[in-house]
């Protein structure tokens, strides 16, 4: 059974077609990077798999359960692009609170070390720097030791050391059998972490494969050039249809 699955999923926000028939299936232990330009539909796909929004049509499941179900929520952790976190709670209290939802959470010290929060654990969230806040959001995603992690642009604003720390944690987590759906605009990050890449553009998956395969599809040595040529090709083909 796939860890996470979207079948023919479409999502309309009024007149905006954010997703147009997406099929995606993740296996256990997989690190899937979802790439795509701004507005491609990446966050929408993540929000559907988290049960935060409901698809207009198609089917979504986490471990065979409805994304919004209790069973699904106990097995996944998430870091969203825009997260509302109370400002007047201390870092360690936030982590304790979140850990409490899960049946087999990490030890507090382990979460703090993995997220690079040593030294600021007693500070109020509202008093942290942007990158420190981002580290807390990562801590809240991993502290429950879930089977599946959703990370929506997790390393935005992180310094080099924190970014590498996050990469290390993701690698170790996947090696232990955890699955990760990651979105990023840093293609070196996708290259470094993902064993599979899905490129979304205009609400459709336009390419899928290992980082090596994607580079070949884009007829290019680097992932960034391959990505740009795939997205450009897709834009051209949409324009041809419209003409
Ligand atoms: N709540 C919403 N109401 C209306 N339109 C929305 C909403 N959320 C997203 N959209 C639209 O849906 C489309 C896909 O947005 P989405 O956030 O999924 O893109 P994304 O791939 O995550 O982009 P980015 O790289 O900028 O984060 C965009 O056109 C966006 O404007
Ligand atoms: Mg997004």
C-alpha cells in the first residue's frame, strides 16, 4: 500500500485550477521532491494530503486512510510554508505540546539537537529570528517521530549549517524507513536528498523520475537547467494548445 497517494486529483479555487488531475504514489522510505515554479500547485497538493483542504475531484489517501482522519494524523508530521504558531509560548513548550499528540515521540533533547535549537529552547517563539522560527517549525514536524513527513520549502531562510543539519536528519530518517515529501526551489537540495522527483507545472505533473532521469529528460547535465527546459517546454505546449 502506498504511504501517500493522489489519484486523478484536481483542485479548483473559484476560477483558478490549482491542480488538474495529479497522480502520485509514494512508497515507504522514499524521499520525493516536488518541484515546480511559483503557483504550480505544490502546496495545494501537500495541503490535500494533510487534510487541510479538500480536492474538487479525485482521491487522496495516507496509509490507506482519509488524509484528515485521526489514523492519518498520528502517522504524519508537517512543516508548512505559512504556519500559525502562538508567539507567546516557549520553544520547548511548543515541542512538548506537539510531541504529546503522538504515540511514540522523539525525546525532547533529540528533537532540539536535530533542529539546531540548542540554546534557544527557553525563548518565546515570538522573540526568535526568522531562521530560528523556521527551525522550530521543523522541530514540530519531526518531534512526533511520524512515519511520513511533509516539508513545504523547509530550508527557506536557514543558514548553511542549519540546512545541512536538516539534510542530515532527513537522510537518517529515510534510512530508518521514514518517507518524506519535500518541496523546494533549491534544486541542489532536491538533488542531494531525493530518490525521486516530480515536476509540477500549471497543476499537472510534467516529469517524474530519479534526479538522474530528470536531468536526462531535460537533456542537460545539471538539474537546474533540466528543470528550466522542462518547464519551458510545458509552457510552450500549453501556448500551442491555446492558440
Ligand atoms: N486559498 C487559495 N485561494 C485561492 N487560490 C489559491 C489558494 N491557494 C492557492 N491558490 C492558487 O492556486 C495556485 C497554486 O498555488 P500553490 O500554493 O499550490 O502553489 P505552489 O506551487 O506551492 O507555489 P510556491 O512555489 O509559490 O509556493 C496558485 O495559482 C494560487 O494562486
Ligand atoms: Mg507553495
